[in-house]
C-alpha cells in the first residue's frame, strides 16, 4: 500500500457525545485504517455533544473512503462532512492579479490611464526596449502548455492542465518574486503553438514551456528561441537536467568518484533524458548509456527512433552497447531514471558498481522504491517530497527566470544551465554533505537567489544580456 500523503488529505468533521474514551476510539479507528492524523480541532461544543475536525492523510481516494467508512461504523459517531483539502485549495484557482498602485483620485486615473498613459505608449513606440521598464514585461513570464504531457497524467488537454500551470505560476511568485501567468493552448500542432507564442511574446519577459510531449517540445523550443528575443526555457527538459546535475555533483563527492571515471545508465529517452545527457557530458561524463522500452540506444539502431533518440545515439554510448536496461546497469556507478515506475529490480541495483548512486525520479512512483533499493545503494534520490534527496524542478526554474529577467537575457545557453546547477549544488557546503542530504530542500530560501545571481552573471559573461550589471550594482539601466 502507498504511504499516506498530504496530496490526499481530508478534513473529516465528526459529531459525537463528549464521553470518556470515545476520542480514543476515533483515533484508534483512523490508525487501524492506516490513516495519518495531522490535526484535531474543536469546532463546536453544545451540551453533551462535541464537534471536531480531524485532518487525516490517506494514500489515495479509495483509502480515504475506507477511513471514513471505519469512522461511520463506530456507534454514536456522526460523520457530518468530509472535505478534500486538496480540492479546497484549488477552488476558484490559486492565483490572482493585483494592482500595484492605488487609483483613488482623478489625478491617479489620469496618470494610470487616459490621457497620461498616451505619453508612456509613445515612449515605448519610440524605444521598444522601454517596455521592459514601463510595463509588466520586466517581471512577467508566460507558462505555456498544450496539455499533452502533464505530470504523470499524460495527454489530458489544456483545460485539465490549468491547475498545474497555476501551481507553476504560484511557485514563481513565492520563491523568486516573478509574476507568471498560465497560457493553456487548445492545439497540439507545433506550428500553431510556435506561432501563438511568437505573437504573445511582446507581453512577456520570458517563456516557460511546460508539459509538452517529446519530441515535439524540442523543436518548439529551438524554433521559438530563434524567432523571439526573450528567453525560452522548457522546464521539463532543462530544469530536470539542471537539478539532476546538481544532485549528481554532490553525490559523487560522497562516493569519491569523478564524472570522467564513472559509468552512468539512464532510463528515459525523452526530452528530459536528452537534456540530462547534454549537461552530464558538459561536466565530463563519458560513459553514458540511455535506454528506452526497446533497450539501449546506440549508433546504428533503427527501431523506434525519433530525432531525440537520434541525438542520443550519436552523442552517448561510445562503445555502441546493446541490451536491456538490466544488461547495461551491470557495473554502472550511477542510475538515473526519468521514465516509469517499477522498471528497476533489486537485482539490477545489486549488479551495479560498489557504492552505487540511484536517482529514481519517475513520479508519482519511482523506478525502484527507496525501501527496496536502500540497503544496496550509497546515495538514493527520488522526485518525491516524502523521501530524502527530492530532485524537484522548483529548485531551478524560479531562480533561473529571476536571473534571466534581472539582466534581460534574450536566450538560455548551456553555460547558464551549468551555472544554475553548480549554484544549487554549492548551497550545501562540503562539510554538510550526507548520503541523505545531497540537494537542498525546495524550501531553502538561499537557492533561488543563488541560482539567479549565477545565471545572470553567466548571461553577462556570454554576451546574451541586455543589461551588463547585476541587480544592486547600478541604479541605472545599461544603454542598449
């Protein structure tokens, strides 16, 4: 059975006689049904009856129903109401637009809107770059999806994708002060997506592509990067690669190995796999084999190929090894999974080199569970928040875009991605590193500023920034 999680959190309101022992029977019933009690709050006391809200974590919807049924079976207990706390959080959406200035007088109105606004419009007309100073563009990102590859849900379409995109926008604001807005497109035609984003680009300072299926997402990102003058970043590719590279950088310190001398096996030959491979090659990894459902990808393979796998075939697996995932895991120092649950067995892990590193990042269920792999690995990471070493893209994208916006970068380069990865890794001092602590917590408030500064400096160094000073070092914008 899956472990209870806050993502299946219920508030169960119970009314019952305030008699000795009844509260204990309630909590015991929840425990016997394998529910986790988070809080108990008194709602009302009337005469000899008491009403309490019990916050309970379940493992899934059916488990929540089983817990509720167990409570209904207790004599004298009335289940007044059951609320799903996750759905309550999403009621009416999770973000809103707020005004930054008051409009309380005629003077306010005449400056914020007509007639005063006309002067600002003409200033931008005369100098289009002024839009970065005089509009929301300087701090606003579009989170764009077609709903074709949402989390672990697959192709659920643009309307169903909106809660994820809202959540992304929420995290941008919370962790980096970036205003972001979800744009869910009712098309999965790459040409229409590219043209739509090109046309809305003047509103934004950056484009975060999200949950667009592979290999389409690669072409969409590459072509948009050529077409528009603001940075385009597909987080599912590059955010994942940056966080994985950061985690691996620190994990290798734990096991006293170097990128040049390790063998890496990766499961998952989509856009994220390609992006991870690119960064691992940049840090010096030479022996990297990527697998898909058909096994190892190698130069000359013709079965089930596409442009992403063609790139992987040409740029990884230098010895052109073939075979299944189990075959190529033998002797590997590192396993990285960005694929699907349950693909790796305990025997696969046992076949790896001494002190193996396993990053089982499939969500919501990893390629192998930490419980199964734990006794046989030196360092274990997943994409889940309920285990140590969570590799979560929120460590990257808020700070990444904060840095891009701060210097008005017009593209994203591999060196900027590397700078972000090293910034994340370096948040943890070498004297703090542990097998269970190779990557900072997503709530570590030092991460986003560190990433932002590193990305901004890399953009300046590479000549892709419109501003050539970091925030706080100059009170004036640089000339264009």
